[in-house]
């Protein structure tokens, strides 16, 4: 997992630089932004939604493996469900607002 991070500023310059991350000490957050904060492509008409960043605290690191758990993040189910509901509510409000202005 610790090798799954890259330097965002270097990425914007078109370079891949692996970021040095201390999973137990560094500030960590989760977001639903699958573009990893990268800007929209030039000429793209769609406005990207703003995603909330959820602070997370690392409490342990699983041993590296080859299964599905490698690279995963584990959290209490109720917390994840609340995050999903919040995201869906935001998307619903955004869709309603977009419909009202068209």
C-alpha cells in the first residue's frame, strides 16, 4: 500500500514521482474523487463536482499480499454507509439545481 502514492505536483507536470508516505504518521484523507484531484481536460464541458475530503486515521497496516486486500482501506461499515449517503445526497441536490436552471 505504501507504494501506491505519487507526487501530485509532479503529476501535473507530466512526471511520475513516487511520494514518500509514512502511513502511520502522515495526514491521510479519503475522497470519492476518482480523478485524484486532477483538473478537467481542456475543452471538457462538464463541471467536476467538489468532493469532500474525509480525514482518516491509520490504526494498522496489513502485511503485503497478492489478494484483494492489498491496497485496500478498511473502515467501519456504518461510517462508509454515511459517507455514501452524503455523497448521493449532494449529487441529488446538484442534479435538481441543474434541472431548475435549464
